[in-house]
C-alpha cells in the first residue's frame, strides 16, 4: 500500500491510502450514517442557503425557515459580558441581604415588622422578575425569582415568632438552610416546604433553568435536615452527614437524569441539577476517607467512570469532577504512598502515553459508542 498526500485549499494535508494497483482504498475509520449520528449541529443562514441552492429546499424557503428558527429558539449568548457580571453581583447581594446578613438586624425588628418588610421585598422582587421576564431578560429575571424563593419562608418565620412558636422572638435568626437543630419539628419543616413550593412556582412561571440551582440545594438541605434527625442512630458526627449527603446526591442525580430524558435540553433543566448533585455527592465521597488502599483505589475508579460518562452524556461537569478525583488520587500516591520511589513518575508518564493511545482508538468509534449509551439510557427520543 502506498500513501500519497492531497492538499486542500485550506492548506491542510490529508493522507490518502492507495492499493498496489493505484486505486483508492476505503478509509479504515467506521462510517456513521446521518441516521446514527445524533450529535447536535449548528444551523446557520449560510447552511440553509446552500441547501436551497442544491434544490433541497424550495426557493424562498431558506429565509422563511431561518425566521421560524429565530422566533422559536432565540440564540443563546456565548459571550461572558459585563452585564452578566452585574446581574450576578446584584443577585448575590440581594440574596445575601435576605439570608446571611439579615442576622445582624433581626433583633432590631419585631416579628410582624420583619414579616412586613420581607413581604414588601418579595413583592418588589416578584414585580421586577415579571417585568424583566416580559422584556426577555432571562438571567436577571431568574435572579429576582430566586430572591422571591428565599424570601417567602422568612415571612412565615416572622409570623411564627409573633404567634409564639419560638421561645424567644428576639433570639438570633434561625436560618433553616444553615442551622440544624437537635430535634426535627414542624416549624422548620414548614419553612423548608414553603421554600420548595415557592421554588416550584417560580420554575413553573418563568421556565428558567437557573432556578433549578437554588431549588436543588434547598431540596438537599431539607432532606439532610430531616434525615439527620430520623437517622440519629446511624453513625455519628461528620461521617453521618457525609454519608447522608452522598445518598441524597445520588438520588438527585436520578432526578437530573429524568429531567434530561424528559425535556431534551429544551430548556436544559437538568444542567444545574447535575452541577448541584455532583457537587454534593462528589464532595461527600471525597471527604469519606476509607483509610484503606482498596477504598481509595475504588474512589479512583469511580472518578474514572465519571470522566468517561461526561462525553457520553455530553455533560462536562462529570468530566470536571472525575478529573479532580483522579488527580487527587494520583497526588496521594505521589506524595504519600510512593513518596520515596524514583520510578513512579516514569511509570505514571508511560501510563499517560498509553491513555493517549487509548484516546486515539476511542475517537475512531466515539460516535457509535456514545449513541449506543444514549439509546440505552433513553436520552434520545
């Protein structure tokens, strides 16, 4: 077999295999048909015009189709702008004012005054969210809706103080998402449930994927808060919190998978569920040091699985946390277990080169494998 090269107009060189008779041989890379390849493509006006020129579309249909696409699916902004920074900073200030920093002024207000001020701020935030939503500013509208979600339980908290449900109405503000009392009671549960219901109402009204982040975190805190009391006999201290958080995080991954299957990223409700669920479960698993080499090796294998699962599901957050876990394990090997070994860096480098070779083989079959996995997980309709 003889290899010659052909030059493209772009200047790239492509090797073309020829048989001894001089005829072109088929490429060895498996060919994926358009029906099998379900990866997303970028649709542009130029692409539609080219299809129209090739008579795949009737004259005039390209412009009409592009207008329809723009109306039905507004183009997402891929640029990170100063406006987005200001939106995020303002949202964080407002959320922090109604949660963490409110403890500084709680004792200066009476319960009813506090409830009235919280209700006024809730109405202002709700009005801003509605106006921004109608004017198609999704990010600031979602941040205002988050303020509504976190302010609603504070209104009920002030009323509970006024009704005498708490021992001393002038004690410091008991933040239901930060504190864990020794006993589960209906007061805390009512605040948490109201926060969840407010979050669901905001998601139903504004359809903003960003709202899934505070909603998922609030669900985690609610489940952890009540599980810590119901399972007080199971382990103790920090290890019990990590185990429960790990179980809750795995369950939240199931919710994220269901959202991914249900909505097909239109809109992408699953993204922030994946982020929060992986953050909770991965952090809990990392903090649960098994104190055995077998347990740490299994931890490395789990993170390798996350790295491979990321491309298959097209979710970079899996690969991010998997990479952090693998580097943490190899860092432990380098600085603890093999601290005095001179051959370990060379063995690790050779293993890295083998992984690169494995990546080359993977790329040849990547589309077929990814589509097979997505069909098995029912992520493609």
